C-alpha cells in the first residue's frame, strides 16, 4: 500500500511534511491537489478517514473563503463543493496510508499513521 500526500509545494508545512516522510524512508505518491483537485466523493472519503467535519478541513483564513460567503454554519455539502471547486481552501497537507489519514499540522502528526 502506498502512502499518498495531497501536496502544495508553495506551503512550508506541506514541504516539511514531504521532507519528513522522505527522511522516514517513504517515497509517497505526490498529488498536487491544486492542479488535480479531489472530487466530492474523494473529499468526503478523506473527511471520513480523518474523522472530522468539512468545517474542520477548510482554510477559513483564505480570502476566497470570505468571498464565497462561507461561515462555520455553512452545511458540509456546500463546504465540500467549495473545496472541490476551489482547492486552495483545503487544509494541507493531508497524508493517506491505507485506511488512515492525517493532516500534517504539525508535520510530525503524520507519523502516527505510518
């Protein structure tokens, strides 16, 4: 089973998490999710593996979040649709290992699923 990282090379936490995986001897499949965004089903599956709600995965500090009029009360389906159409809103990085997933904030958090 391969380890997958939803990666944004412009994000320091994402770069640090990728470097940590490589330091652990893991060569993950790198998905540049801004260019290859997850579809709603993939994002829903990721939320299930992470054990969190959509509001806990969306980057509320992004300008696009405010422009779209999203709030903490917005329904999950709307947030998922926003994240799939505007992947910059997805918290990063996310590392997947089989039926486990973790957000690399801090990067060492992903070690628990390896």
